[in-house]
C-alpha cells in the first residue's frame, strides 16, 4: 500500500477547493480551454470580485495558473495537479476493491463450509 500521495499537502487544499460548486464549475469550464476571469464570470450571478476570489483559491492550491498576455490574464487548468487527485482516488478505489473482493471470498468460503 502506498501512502506517498496521502502526504502531498496539495491534496488537502485541492479537495477543499473543489468542495465548492462554483470552483468545480470553474475547473469544468477551464477543462475546455483557457479563459479570463471575465469569461469565467459570465455564466454566474456573482460579482467579478467573488469570481476573482474563487480563482485565487484555485490558483493557491495549484489547480489553475494565470499568466499575463498584454492586458489579459487568462487562467489555465493545471492538468498535472488534477491528475494527482485522480491518482489518489484511483488508489483508494483499488484498496476498497481489494477489501471487498477479500470479503466476498471469505463469505463464499464460509457458505461452502456449511
């Protein structure tokens, strides 16, 4: 069993950031391509300051990055960081699948012994 990913501090902040539905929607939007804060704000009934706050949370936990292009500051999803979350989830799924398989074998052995 690997615990290497469990000790990555970015996991905690990334999962906490994704606990908010607006931030999940922003990540979903950025999965389709880069966007400015204004473009990200368009579908929401939130102030630009509120969207900027959400972008800041996602940026601080490493899920997105912003760069300067003249007067624009487009946001980009960091797929490598998102991949870390997927790897951790896959690891947990494997552990639980193994445990459930072992339970199933145990119950089948008990049933056969009766």
